[in-house]
C-alpha cells in the first residue's frame, strides 16, 4: 500500500524514517508519465500556435488579395466609363461629319464657342425674373436685328462691288 502511494506522487519526502534519515524518493514511472504529459502539452501548444500563425498569414494574404481585387474593379469601372465616353464622342463626331460639320481649328476664332459660368448671386423674385426675361428678349431682338443689318450691308457691298466690275 505504501509503495502504491509513493508511485502516484512525483516527489515524496519522508520526514522520519526508522533510522532517522531524510530521503527524497523519485519514482521512474511517475517521472516518465509527467514528462510525457509535458511533451504532449508542449506539442499541442506548438501545434495551436503554428496553426494560428498560418491562419493569420493566410488572412493577411486574403485581405491583400481582396484589396487588390477592389482596386482592379474600380480601375475596370473607370476604364469602362472612358470607353463609353470615347465611343459616344466618336459616334457623335462621325454623325457630325456625315451631316457636314467639322471641328474648328485654333485659327478659326469665329467658329469657337466660349462658355462662361456666372454664379448666381441671389435668388431673384418673380417680378425681377419677369423683368430680366423681358430685358433678355429685348437684347436678343436687338442683337438679331443688328446682325441682320450687318449681313444686309455686307451683301449690298459685295453686290455693288460685283456690279462695278
């Protein structure tokens, strides 16, 4: 019975023996059992840490691939937009050429359009809007008639010059 009790304990300290010697006893089977358990726990811990580090590395790689995929997707959408815009511009250019239109060159100032943006300063009231519409229509009419007069005088000058020859 005493031998079995000693086999279960790792270290057994006998305080007093018959001959009053203090002895420390170590059982070989118990030591082997605990060494095997320690080795198994160490292997299990190493396996867990190894798998966790591999999973973290794969997660990082997946994250990088997803970011690259999103960047390529954004680039693809931008390229599709550019293709659609170029296609529509080319189509409009071809239709214009078929209708007899052409793009003005730099030297042709009279055929170039200039757009100017005038930011609104305040919201006009209804009466002010009506006045501005009336003023704009009057200015347009005057511009139209001035243009007609200029064309008419130019035409008359060319016909007078042709008649004198």
